[in-house]
C-alpha cells in the first residue's frame, strides 16, 4: 500500500517519515493479507511484480496540474506523492494487478485514466459539509450501489461508511464506470470496465471496523491473482487465514 511522506513523531523523535494510519494496516491483516508499505521515495513500478495487490490510500488533494485545471485556493497537494501514486496506479492497471483505491486513491485512479476532479465540493453542493464536518472528524455517507457491480456483490444494494473529503470525482475517465452514489449524486465508487479487478471508493472503509467486506473481497481477489487465476471479485467466504497474500 502507498504511504504518506511527511513530518511525524515517535518516541523522542520528530522528523519526516513514511506514515500509514494503523486502520489501513489492521484492515489488510484482519482480512488475511500481509501489508507491505510503498513510500513515495525511489519510485519503481517494477516493485509491483513482488506483490499480489495494490492499495492506494487516502491523503492530501491531488495536484490539479495532473488533470489540467487551475488550482483552487483551498487545494493542498504534494506533487511528488501524486507522481508516485499515479505511476503505481497506471502500472497496476497495465499489469492487471488487483487495485483498491481509497478516497484520494479513487481520485488518483480517475486522474490516472484521464478524468477530472471537483476541487471543493461546497462550491457546487450545498450539502457537502457532511463529507468533512470539521478538521480531524469523519463524516458519514450513505450510498446506493449499482446492480452487477463489485460494490453490489460485496456490500449489497445500500451501505454507509465514514468519509472525509472536500473534493470528489467530476468527469469520470473512460474505462471507469460509476457503481455507487450518495443521495445527493456525489460519486462514491468507480470500477474498471475491462482488464483486472480495480475498485475506487470515495469513502473510508478502513475506518468502518465493523464492516470488513471490501477489504476481505480485495484480499480474496489478490489471493486468486497470486495463484494465477482470474476471479469474479465476490465475497471472501473461501479465504482461510493461512492463505495470505501481500498487498
């Protein structure tokens, strides 16, 4: 999984560090996977040959230079991290590697394929405060999934999740299809229409500790990929703890 790369602290030290919130790591491990961190330094897409799946985690805004837009005054970005995440996302798609893109990751997925973003949802949606109620506090979003989608297979027709974002997908890239929306129309999930298994979600399933279904589904697909099979991307009922994989 990708990581942050910014100031952090541990013990008596305070310095720049590769950071991943523990909820992501625990979600992968609880689903039967082995987490491996890929910080945005020394980027080499060839490293994907060593793993069974890729998770692109959340974080700061995607820099608008990568989708040809002018910067909004509230956009905060880290272009070096964008370059890393975009390179790994494109490489995963080219290889047919299972890809689970979360929040910022879903935006990276869309931009990687030529889509665009809404840089500040409150500019176009009067209800957007629900998605980022205040700094450091998750909102909660309810959404509907599309029949026949990976989201529908894993979550059913309706679901809800913690969320934290002020941006969202705007023009959806060719090769992606919207498979979940909130009641106000905000895109909550996109999936690839061809190639390998790829799912991008705008919400934060790693914070939904009582609902591990998306992580379980992803780990099952990664497990099958590791064995050289092409899975349907369904639920995780057949996976045993001893059958681990490395996202």
